[in-house]
C-alpha cells in the first residue's frame, strides 16, 4: 500500500535553500518529467485557551507549556470528499511504541508528542458549518492561530513515486506571506503495512538524491499504526510551524 513522507523547507535568504521554483526545475531536469496535476491544501490551526485547560489553575507554568492542545482542520485536494479534524498535544509521551518515532536524518528530530486524535467530516457545507461554529461560538475554548494554504501545488509521477510540491502561504485573500515549501513523497509500491523502517529508508534515499539542503523531515510520527498516516504527518509538520 502507498506510504508517504513529508519534508518542509523553511524560508531562508541562504542560497543553499531551494525555493518552490528551483525544486520544480530540479525535478524536471533530473527525471525529464513535467507536472501532471495540480493540488491544494488548507490548514487552520487553533490553540486551546488557558482558561479551558483544566490543568492551568493547578499546575506550574512548565506543566502548562508541556500540555498545550491544538485543534487542526485540514483539507487536501487529493482527498476531496473529506475534511480532517485533529486534536494534538505537546505533552510528551513517556515512551514511544515501536516503529512510530525515530530521529530525523534531515534536521527534523523525533516526534515526542502524544498521537493525534483524528475525526473526519464531509467537505463542503458540513466543514464550512463547523468552521463557522468554531469562529462564532467556540473561541473561548479554541483560539485561532493561523491559516496556511497551498494554492497552486504541482504533482509529479516518477515511477514508483508520486511527488507533490507546494509553496506554503499564510494569511487570507490578498494579504499572504510565503512560509516555505512543502514536499510530499509518496512511495506507491510500499510493502507490508506497518513496515515504517523500510518505508523511511526508501523515501529518504529518494529525497537525498535530490540534494536538497535545510529541509525538516516528517515521516515517522506518533500514531502511525492507527491509520491516517499522511494526515498525521501534515498535522505534525504544520503544527510545529505554529
């Protein structure tokens, strides 16, 4: 079954850090390929307000900072019928289970937070109504933090790999700022479900062949064995930006 890895390249003035356009040129030249489809993403991040955290009045500042919760609303054009809701936490887990987290080889580090709780609602009117409810009724519990989008992503099909590249932008309408580049590498011919050690090695080998510097890797995150692996990766990467 297919398996994915996610890479985030923060904005930088360094000439070693690739941009959206230079990555497109690199893929096109290396594989003699052209984009075959476009894709989009929207991610909304909400943070639990201190007054709604039951630990806030009884724990010290360190404890509160270790147990922040986030609500994330994610839509992906390649999952057009679904909107994903994820509740994540910065609370460390005492011990990660096997095959869920490993140190990153590309500057990312381990995922040490509790696994996300994920729910799915239909896209369209149901998801719009949910967002209206969040903004009008639930702001005492969840404070809006940021909205991020990929509006004109490009997708490649390169043998056993599908690659999606997009420029991440923050804001709404005409008031937007570039926030780096995101790349999703999907290994179409991944083997046995749950064999994330092999999957990680194969995806890393593909990525490292592109000679991309200063990228943050997000492959093995908490809760992969529970499903929604690509959604968990996106939520992990985009939450860490907030």
